[in-house]
């Protein structure tokens, strides 16, 4: 499944000079956050959602904690646009046991 999937596109942080209203922010408390599979550096990685930013034009960016291999396997804060092939839901908010990905996810 992974061979034709493009790397997940990161979302930029909102800035007042962007000319668009500040996004609506939803924060997820510990134990209630949804999980995503994000395709980064050639493989699927599990990412725990910390915040959802809903932009005025309808775009959604998820701010996540994700483990990346540089310089060591540490957790990093990143934001990724929703509704792209390289970002898939693994479980909904508050249910880490239930996998609900749109497609099977290998490697996470």
C-alpha cells in the first residue's frame, strides 16, 4: 500500500500576516485524543492528535505528537493537513482500541 503514497504534507502555523482569520481550535485532553497514521520518511508512523485547527476556508490541520528518526527516535510536534493519502485515521477520539482507518495501514 505504501509504495505510491506521497509523503504527508505539513501544515504551516497560522500567522496574523497570512490574511486569513485565526483557525478555530479544538484541544484533546489526555486519553481522549484521536490517533492518526502519517506517512513520513517512507513509512507509516503513529501520531497522537493534540489539537485540531479548522481554518475559515474549511481546511483542517491536525497538530500531533509523532516519533521521527532524527536525530533519535524522539517525539516531535508537527501539524498535517487532513484529507490527504498520507494521513489516515487509526482511532476516533477516546477509543484507542478501535481501528477505523479508511484503508488498512501497514507498519504502525
